[in-house]
């Protein structure tokens, strides 16, 4: 097997595992969110962490995966993180 095929096979396997892990975490987060009553109170550090990661993901991906807060909230927090 040449190196290009081997590299494609390995990266495909890694990509598939990462997708499965992400799907599992999204499902787990949905279940946990459904068990929480009321609003979730985040610390400033937690909001900043979500905002920084949300900025890297982008709005479209956030709309698919964000479970604890609305994408608009994360994007708004990103703007305040940038200003600091």
C-alpha cells in the first residue's frame, strides 16, 4: 500500500471516530439539558471559554451543536471578549 492511500485511510478513520465522539457528546448534552430545571448560571470564565470556542466554530456550527446557550449569546460574549 502506498503512503498516500495509507494516509487517507488513517485520516478517514480518525475523522470518523471524531464525528462519532462529537455526536455522542451532543446527545449526552441534550439529555443533561433536559434534566436541568430553569436557567443555567454560567461564570464569567465559562462564558468566555464558550465564546472563544464558539468564535472558532462559527455561527452555522454553533446552531447545530450549542445546547446550553443560544448561538446569539455566545456570539455576543465573543464580542465582549475581543474588547477586553
